């Protein structure tokens, strides 16, 4: 039994294996992200290309990805967080992929954006590191969030 590359603790044949072989489709953004990590670990470049949102594949440089995958030893995956996007068809997965390249231990920290289209999840793009948090600022003259009906400056903002 070979454990899955994605660090799920499950056998590869019961975890990412069916996705990489085309026998199944990842049901969640996290499962898709984990399977993409396993694709890097096994240098399954065609899978990586096939999981990109249709219409976004023009930027995919298969030669560059092949070189990165084949010249790296993939040593672990840490899923830091998963969360919804702006609607039920968008989601984010923050992860750290660990690998060794040219004898150096490296990591790729990304928050990937996923989109559901035609009943399946696709990888869209990612940003390095954590997704920026958004904070709604309350104006002094806005109604207070506590529901008192008072202005913020005369209630919780005092």
C-alpha cells in the first residue's frame, strides 16, 4: 500500500489515484487541490492542464511545469484553510506545498481560487500566501451594528 502524496493518510488508490487516472472527478475544491499536488508529485502534467478552468489554459506552460515537477522531490502538503468565495460556485484553498529542488528545501505557499462550472470544480488561479482579509469599516454616522438604532459614534463607537 502506497500512501497518497497529498498527506491525507489514505492509500493513493483510494485518494487521489482515481482522479489522476480519470476514473473520478474531485468533489470539492480541497480534493481537487490535493489531486493537483499529487499530479506534481507524479509528474502527471496532462492532469494539471485538464483541471484548469476552460478558457484559462492559454497561460499554462506545460514545458515549464514538467521541468518543475520532474526536477523536484515533493515532500509534503499542508492544507491551511478552505473557504467559500463570493458565491456557491467559488472557493479558496490555502496550502503549503513542500519540495526539494537542487538540494534546497523549498515551499510554495498559495491561496488557490477554484470555480464550479458544469457540475465540477476547476482551478482558476492563485495568489502567493494568504488571501487578503477584507474589513468593512463603519463610519461614525453609520447605524451601529449592534442593532440599537443609534449612530455608531453614540453607541459602540463611543
